């Protein structure tokens, strides 16, 4: 609604506020989920993926079919945050009300085995979450270093592909292709995050390596256009869309299994698990920032439109 630099600054500020709210809510949800069976993490992740699918579909309909401006779309979406807050409060109250004993203690702050106990559930006592002191931060990093590395790596790699490389790949395509890629991205999210409810993968580094190969493949595709130009009328982008689902399958599976390992892996003290999740989100946000800033530079240097499309956009 505001033109020029002022409008951009306002958009950047509110994007930061929205991002902070998302990270804060996600961290709180994941910390609370440690009180429940691991299958629930899959259900939560699936819901996050479905939200992305519905969100991108809504955006395509509202801006494309109905012709609404971005400012109007954002204004229509704002009241949904109130509904989200009320829904969470209700579910939180219902969940706590159904718990008792060690399960309630765990939901409200962690658990440990009582001195001289055998580790049975009846002997679990509340311990609380370790404060974020320098010593505890070092201990949390040491106990979950492999999880943290893979979590940061997968965030950095997937944001390098979307929105970075995808922006270059769809630069000459119709407007809705970029949003359609986001839709496919979230289809992958839904499938992969639900997967942790059925099976878990401890060797998440295998997925990280596979995602690295995806990045290499996307870089080659952006410069050569082998797939996008393989079929007429932009039909090659349907293959790219399927590839995007695979990219997010890999990234989402890594993310979901990292969250599972934060809550369940042996060797991580129970009072450090929530702290580890917080560190993970902080470091993954750093990875997102690095990937985004890197592409801001690449878009102006070795991935400009003139370099990626030396003969101009295909007619």
C-alpha cells in the first residue's frame, strides 16, 4: 500500500515480526509435544504441511482468480491468527487436563528418574528445563551436536533451493508458477513430516547428503534449462514441480526426525532437550539468513537474468 522504499521497509519489518511469531510458536509447540507419544510430532508436522498447501492455494485463488491485491489478501488473513491462538489455548487446556502424575510433570517442565529408581514411569519426577546459562548451552550443543548440524544444514540447503534457485528457474515463467512451486513444496512437507509417525531415521546425515545433491542438480538446471525447456508451453516445469516435492520430502524428513531425536535420543539429558530445540531453531534461522543473503548477492552477480537467460525469455 505504501510506495517505494518506505513500503519495502514496512514489509521487511512486518516480515521479521511474522517470522519471530512463527519461530516462537513452533518452539513452544515442539517443547510441549515432548510430553506425548512421538507419533504426535508426525501429526503436528502434517498439519503444518497442510497449512502450507491451503495457504498457497488460497493465495493463487485470491490473487489470480479473484484479482485481489497482496495488501487485501494479508488483511483477510490477519484475523486467522486470533483463531489460531484460541484453538491452541483450548487444546493446551484439554491436553493438560487429561494428564496426571509424571505425564503432567513432564508436560509442564521435564522429567528424570528418582534417585535409586529403575527408570520406570512411576518413578519419574519433574526436573524442569535447564536455564540458558553458558555452561548449559555448551552441554546442550555437545549432547546434540550431530542433530544441530543436520538441522542447520537442511534449512540452509532447502532455502537455497526455495526461494533462491526456484526464483531463477521460474523467472521467465507465468506468475503463478512460483506460487505453484510453493504448493508442491508444502505437499512434500505434509508427506515427510507425517512420516515420523510411522518410521524414524536416526542417520539423518544421509538425507542431508541427498539434499546437497539436490542443490547441485538445481544449480545445473537453472543454468542449462534442460528440464524447463524440454517440453513446449512450460510443460517442463511440471517435472520441476515434482522435483520440488522431492526436495521438500528430503528436507521435511530431516527436520521431523531431528525434532524426534531432540526429544528421544539417548545421551541427551532430559533437562537439556528443550534448550537443544531452542538452540536448533536459533542456528537454523542463522542458516536461513545465510542462504537468503547469499542469493541476494548471487542474483546481482553470477545469477542475473542476463546470465541465466542469455538469449532472453523464451517466447
